[in-house]
C-alpha cells in the first residue's frame, strides 16, 4: 500500500506538483495518464525518494516521509522508502560496466547483504521467467531495447519491493514489444504485485490498471476505477484529454 | 736603476704595446666555476660584482708573465672539460686534477698545487673514522672530481654535488653520512661548522693542474713556463700563504721544481670504468621507474580525494581542495621540488632526495589527476546515481560500485598520458641531485665526453617506457569512442 497526501513540489521556481493525493491499495495497479509536462515523472521520483517534496506526506507500509522532516532524517527515511518502492526508469539507466547478472545482483548482494550464489540463482530464475535465457553474461550495450527493459524490470523486482513504479515502460518499444511488456505486467498483477504505471498510451493501461489517475498541471484532475474514468469521465478536462488521445 | 729592473720595465712596455696592437691574441680566457668555489675562485662576499680566490690571483700572476690579459669565463664545474673542448675558454684553472680519462681528452700543465682530501662527518657520528667505514654509507662529494672517482673505485656509494655548500648542508641534515672533499674546500666550508667534524687525518689526494685543449702545445709551453716562473720568484708561495694554503707538501713541490726535478704525480684516480658506468646507469633507470610509479600512486590516491573533496560544494573542504589544486598547477614543479628539498629542512623536516622527488611529483600530479577524476566523474550520467539510489544504495556504495568504476574507464586514457608526462618529468629530480636518468646522463657524459652515445642510450630508455604507454592510451581512447558511437546508435534505434 502506498499513499500520497497533498504533495507539493517546485523546481527552479516552477511549481510542478500542486497538492497531489492518492492511494494505491495492495495488490492493485494504478495507471497515471496526463499530457507531457503534467508532472508524472516528477511524481514518481518523489514517491521513490529521489526528489525531496516541499509539502505533504508519502506513506508506504511503516515508512512515513513527511516534507517537514529535517534533511538528515528525510534522507534516512527516503532510503527506507526506496527499499519498499522499486523504480523502472523511462531511460532504464542500466549499469553499462556490469553484465546483466551484475546489474541484477549488485543491490541484493551489497545492499541486502545476501549470498551471491543465492542471488545469482534467483536472478537466473527471474530472467528465465521473463524470457531472457542466456543473456546473463552479456553487457547491456549488446541487448536490444526490449531486452534491456526486461533486465531493468528484473533488477528492480529482485529487491522484492512492495510497490513497483514504471515510467513510460513502452515509450521506447514497437507495438509488438509493447504488447509483450503488457503481458509481463499482467503476470505481475496476477502474482499480486502493487504497481504504479505512468504511460502516454491509454490503450496500454486499459485492461491493466485497476484505477486510473488523470493529471494536468501538477494536479490530480480525476482518479477513479479504470472503466469509470475511461468510459464515464466526470471532469471536462479528462473528457478533452481522452477525446484527443483517441 | 739596475739592469734587471730596466729589463723588466722593458718587458712590461713590450707587453703593454702588444696588448694594444693585437688585443685578441693577448687574452687568456680561463674557465672556472665560481659557485661555491671558495677558496679557488668565488664571489667576493664584500663586493658581489667581483670574483676573488687564490686561483684568480694565480691566473693574474701567470697572465702577467705571459703578457696576456686574463678574462674569466664562469662555467659549470661538472661540464668544464666539454666547455673547454667547445672553445668557450682556453684553459681550465679550477683545481683540476689530472686523471687518465681526462688525459685522453685534454692536455695538462705542470702541477701547481698538491691537495689533500678530508673526510667530514656530523659531530655526533660514532661509526665513521675513515673512508674504510663508509662501505655501506652514502658519501657526498663534488661530481666528476678525483674524490668522486676515488669513491667509485672503492665501491663506496656516493652522490656527486655541483657545489660543496649543498653537500655539507645535506650532511648536516642527515641526507648524507659523510662528505669527502679537497682540503681547500673543506677548510673553507666545513672546518668552522660546529655541527661537523673531520673524520681522521687528511690524506694525499693529488695535484692540481691547468687543463688545455689537445693541440694547444704552444700555449701549454707558455703556461708551464709561467707556472715555473711564479714558483721560482715566490709569487705563488705568497699567494698561497695569504690564503692559508701553504704547507709542507707545497714546499716539497716548489723545492722539486727548483732542483729541476721532474715532478711525478700519480694520476689521482682510476680511469673511467664503462662497466661501472653501465651499472650506475641501470641504477638510475631503476630510480626513474621507481619515482614515476611511486609518484603516480600518490597522485592517483590523493587526486581522487581532492576530486571528492572539491565536489562537496560550498564548504571549507572544497575551498581547501581548490586552493591546493590551483597552487600546484599554478607553480612550476621544479620550484615545488626545490621548496620541499631546501625549504622544509628549515622547519625540521629533511627528507632524502629520492623521497622528496617522489612525494613532490606525487603532490604535483595529484592536482592534475584530481581534474581528470572530476571530468570523468561528471561524465557519468546522473541517471546512474539515481538508478543506484533507487535500488537502496547509499551515496558511498553508489560511488564505489557504480560511479567510480565507470569514471575510471573514462579517466584511463588521460591518466595514461599523464603517466607518460610524469615519467619524463622525473628528470626534474636532477635539480636536487637524485641519481635518476637525467642526472646520470649529465654526470657520466661529462666524465666521458660521450654526450652522443649516452644521450642515445638514455633516450632509448625513456622511449621504451613512454612509447608503449602512449600507444596504449590511444588504443583505449579509440575503443571508448567506438563504444560511445555504438551506444548512440543503439539509443537511436530504440526511439
Ligand atoms: N529540473 C527541473 N527544473 C525545472 N523544471 C523542471 C525540472 N524537471 C522537470 N521540470 C518541469 O516540470 C514539469 C513536469 O515534468 P515531468 O517530467 O514530471 O513531466 P511528465 O508528466 O513526466 O512529462 P512527459 O510525459 O513528457 O514525460 C515539466 O514542465 C518540466 O519542464
Ligand atoms: Mg515523464
């Protein structure tokens, strides 16, 4: 379960988030849609503790990140928050100097202090499960965009986060690959993962997200069950956006 | 007026006339090194525009006899023979000892002075009573002298200095265990120093002669005659007495001359030995390599700390690191070395020369390496930090495991290039008498005259190190450029 309460964030004097609140129940998936520049990526970065929020509270399990905390304490809790919240970046940011296996095992071994052999076995299982047999010892630069993305997903997944954040998981993929990613995420849903997926593509989120949230100008315009938001939007701005998107 | 006096006046008039009519031929250009050159020839402490010294007075007396006008050419002691050969002056008058290797290159006049050698130690020294006790000690002396040849011949480790002041100072500072020097210098520079004392009695070193170019037989005859004349008429004795240099040995030399005896003098030291020279050259090469690697290690470690310190923006630490970097990049490494070597002892920190060079070059190159690190660290994309953080890594862990390895790859080619520069820059250690390749080249070439051959040997050694390294740096650069191009292509293909 992750909850955002009245989040505010400005950067370089520009107000990017203006009082964002929502909650994602365990085992459900929230899709976030919105025009370019509406603050979706910024929101995910705040949820992952990469950006310090100006006001508001983020709660995930027993971690409570309050904007009013002093810097040191905020940083400490942000680190705890990151243990619970995994992130798959839009641009993936795989570690180019490590093999696929190294990318995946680095954090479990050095952050969680797990046995390397055990982590490697688990990594191989996850890679196989996700359809990436035989790439463990290759380097990211030799993989296709789709393969790289799946490595990034496994890298986040192996930390067993309570919540997985995806920023535009299909922006770099062709339609067929993007269908594969959707199938993959659907499997995660079936396994009971809690996820937040940001996407431009309404079609991608349809049948995937339980709830949808439409953002505009750093505000939550509408947040509802997916079918309700897609087929019976209440707000005129949501209706506009959906009409243009279709 | 006696007949003798009349004659001498006539000679004087003739000399004057000659000097007016054909001035160029009447000059006696004599080469000597006045730096630390007491009591031979040195700057007058009371009148810094003027040189004084017993040899200067002697040359004036000789020149008067020869009907020439003496002109002193200040030169560098260690390179004095090549300078004579190049024709920068016509005679060497600088306490020159006849040695076999010099005899092969230049002519010697008859001897004009018999010198003794004196070993000097620190006052509190307990273990050195004579040269025999110096087998495993480091002894300082003037480079390229009879004393240095004697030490080489006995297999005693020694360091050749350009002037006696530096040698005695390093003895005081504990950088040397003893100094072996001709008595005239020892008397002038060490005897009154309360922190030093002579070890054992002085022993016979040899004689001083005037050096002339091969083929200048006529000038040699002139010089020999003039030496005989000033010995005979007591001029030389008066000069030496005035400088406190007259002793029984000089009396013997004068007496022998008066009796017309051929003065036999042993060539004061062994011939220059090529096997020994090669051994010393190999040692210099090893020191050069050691300096380069040692300094680079310091530079890489300290440079990283500086880069990290500098990146913590705003604080005093960053300001301190920046100040360090600006200082070491903004001043010449040579000056830094001289400061460390001569300046630090004044606050009680006297490091040996090789260590000074190693640390000094390391401190200097750390400033440059810090900037290589900084550029490399900045070249690692921010996303790498964020990906590491999002996986729960602490800043320290992210830096160590994710950022630094990538930065090192980027930094490797420029660092390799810097190592090549550092390897060549070890030659500045020459300024503080460290026995590395440049020092070895200068001293051995001066001693043998083999500037060309030794120059080639030394250059080949430098090249054997620097060429492969520079090549490796280029290869690494090309590989990185190719990899970047591939990554760019891949990125374009996915969007
Ligand atoms: N460092 C920054 N300084 C100033 N403005 C920023 C900064 N980062 C983001 N912004 C601005 O904040 C707004 C929201 O950015 P954000 O990346 O969150 O949008 P987004 O909804 O993810 O857009 P897209 O759909 O294009 O990815 C944009 O207008 C962007 O220009
Ligand atoms: Mg975005």
